[in-house]
C-alpha cells in the first residue's frame, strides 16, 4: 500500500515513522517545514515538498495537522486532496477538527464521502512513538475495514464509530475532560498543600486513592516540579476548548463547568501567551493563592 503522510510534527512524525517500518507500506512524507522534512529524511524515509506529488503517489493519504485552517488549505481547491480522491484513493484525517469544518468537507466531498475517514488520536507523543495511541474512527464501514492493519500499527485502543464525523466529536469530548481534570487536580493539590502537606505527599495520596488516575500519574509531577509540561502548548489547549464550545453552541447545551474551564484557560493565554507550556494554566491558581508548588519542598 502506498501511503502519503502529511504533517510531520509532534504527533505526525512518530506515527509516520512507525508506518515507515512496515514492509507492507511504501511511505512518502510531506510537511510545510523544511526542518521536519529533513528530520524525516534522516530516518531513511522518502519525502517530497510537493503536495500534488504526494497526492498522485498515494493510495491512502493521512493528514495530521494542527486544525481546521490547515485541513481546509490541504483539502479544498484545484490540486488539493478532495479534488483528487477517487474509487482507489482514501483520505484519513487524524487532526482535531471542528464540526463546522467537517460539514464543509462533507459538502465538498459529496459522493466521495465514503473515501473519507476521520480517525482522531489521543495519547500524546510518547504513545505515538510506541504505537499505543487511542484512535476514534468515523467513516464508511467497508472503507475502514481496508485500513485496519494501518490503525493497528498506530494504536492499541481503537474505536470504530462508523458514522463520518463521529471520530472528530469523540476526540473533542474526551480531550475537553483533560482540561477539566488538570484544573481539578491543581485545586485538590492546593487544598492539601495550603493545609501543610508537602506537594509530593499530597500528589501520592491523590494518586493512590479513589481520586487518582492518568491525570495525576502523568501530569501531577509536572505540576509540582514547576516545568508545567513542555510537551504541549496553551495555544493548542485553547484551540481544543474552542472546538468544544462550538459544539456546545450548535447543540444548545448547558455545560457550566466546561464554560468556566474555557474562561480560566483564556485568562491564562492572555497572561502567559500561546507558546507557554500548557500546564502553566495552574500558575493562575498558584498566584491567586500565593503559593507555588515547586517552592514548597518535596
């Protein structure tokens, strides 16, 4: 199978490299960044700086880009992905996308909708490297069945949701909970540390009790050591929350905790900027309570 992979960034690079290792796949990589192309090429992988060349080469096109703006730029117009899709060419989008953008894609795809699969991803860079991603897949059942071996290379927890667009919705719903969890964990830590418990001890108590889980295990240490986790940025957090708010408005939902979370993140991005480490959002809590976890001893 010939696969063209578009987007060799934080998530796309390790995903593409895992596909490159498969003897069943002939892979071609593309990115707008010469730096990422050079890095991918250094792994003895094929690259191109021509989108049209990649589309022409591919049986399957995989996109993994930051969001709706980039998806539209790659897919709509002469020489772009949708224009070139046919019975023997499939497009998989692994990006986090808005439902408004998906509705536009659906309109542009028209009768080609069965050649499109939204396969959103979760797990971060480390799970992308190990091939242990969670993948939420929306799309035509027959089309998806042809791609199972590809998804099995990329992930371990794979959910087949059948309906096109369902993968996008699942990603937005689950990632929104991450941001709620970060704030909840930081407030619980603050309650304990302000009462005289050392941050490391309080985190261990949370982690080993009913309230513990992936958030406290994976991100709790970044909260108390003061690095605020450099693997993700505040700007990307806001992008995800904006996509959630779009669904809230479209569906006329009443979700007060989600609304409050968005307000807190918007305050953080105004204060610290979009390129700040994403957990810097808890610095608002630290400053408001005149206590910095990393300065309280271990």
